[in-house]
C-alpha cells in the first residue's frame, strides 16, 4: 500500500483518541458521574478513521447512534464532545442533544441520529443538494448492519442510484443489531451484495484494517466526486462492548469476543508501524501520552462548565 508513515501516525493517534474517549466515557458511566445512554465503538476505530481520512474537510458525513468515532475522525473537539455528554452548555448541542446527536458543521459533520437507518435518507438529501448546487463534494453515510434491513436503506439507495448522487454508503457491520447476529437478520452473505439491486457498485472490506479502509474509500471518493454515482462499502468489524452499557451480552460468548480482540485495529497498526516501517515505540508512547493529556483537559472542561440555563430551554430546539 502507498500510505506514507506520517499519514499512518496521524491515523494511529486518531484511533487511539477514539479508543480512549470511549473507555473514559465507560469509566465515568460506571462510576455514576456520567448519566444517560452511550453506545461505544470500541473495536471499530479503523472504520471511522479510514473513511474520514479519505475525505476533505468540506466533505460531509452523516453518523449514527454509535457515532463518537465518526465525530472525532472528522475533526471534532473532545472537550465539546465530552461536555455534551455531561449535558453542559459548552457542548456541541449546548447540552441538549447528548451522545446520539452530536454535530459539527464547521468540519462537515451533519450529525448523528438515534433512529436505526434514520441518517441514510438525510445523506441522500445532502447528496441531492450537492448535485443541485454543482459542488465538488461527497457525503459519507455511516450505518450499522441492522440498518441494512430498514426501508430507508432500500429507498435511499434506489433514489441515489437513479439521480447518481455523490453518496458513499458505509455499512459498519459489527455483527450485531443490538442482540441479533447479522447472519440471522440478513439473507445475503455480504451487505455489499445488495448494491447490485440498485445498479451501483459495492465492496466488502476488512473493517479492522485502517489502511484497507482508507485506500478503498480514497478510490471511491475519487469516483464519486467525479459524478459516477453512489457506492456501497461494507466494513466487517466487531464491537467489543455491548449495545450500550446496560447490555450484559448474554447472546454471544466471551470466546467470540476474545477472538475479535485478537484482531484489534490499533494493535494491528502498531505492528505495521514498528515492525515494517521502523517507527520507534517511543514515538507511539508520546502519541498516547498526548492523547491522555487532551482527555484529562476534556473531562475537566466538562466538569467545570455550566449547565444550560432554564430560560434557554426552547433555544436551538425549534427552527422558525
């Protein structure tokens, strides 16, 4: 692969940032300091990183309920993200959106969505706007394997194909829709096989290999940006944790989880950097230390930020 060392080190930092952000949230929830629901993407860091690194800052993304990694990879500030989870006024949605509704228009993040498959038609709408305005942009739409059986998925891919919209549909197949294994929910072997029904191209890739994700999406972005219509990419990966913190994961074995942890995307990139590209372990350690300091500041920022004022309860809720 032609990806250079500097890009891979940036990817490593981003993946480690996602991992530690999620682990920090998990610890804060378990301690009782952080309230509310959160759906963690630990184990899936290569998908968000590889996709977003192949996009420009002006390109758009649409996220889903398990979307912290997408936000971070597209350039979100950890302090504002953390403050949103704390329900503080300094958060991205001024403390009113929480984990599943973070958006940052300054970096092209059009937001997350708590409804399974709910972001897919929004991405198509953004793609139509791009086409009508003759912009040289693309939209990457993240959704899970559970969403590929929603009506919104089929209607959206059909419309996007007819109109040849610049949308890259990214199925983050982590094997489970809450507790249902994808093999029991989806009739085809690969989600990408469904691209044929809409006369578009599709491809299934290893979602734990950040280089494969990046190189694949970079090529697809070039095709899509040049008015070749939509593309469906399936990234096969695994969520290490449950659907949410309340999920005891009784529907799968610990042996299965350990097998997938052996395919850790971060460790995989570490080996690539140190064993094949000659990067000193100290370089990676310095990156990890840098991320830890950013997270400490993000938590402190959130703890000391004010809650929204009662008089602002209807502000930024309705558009008149």
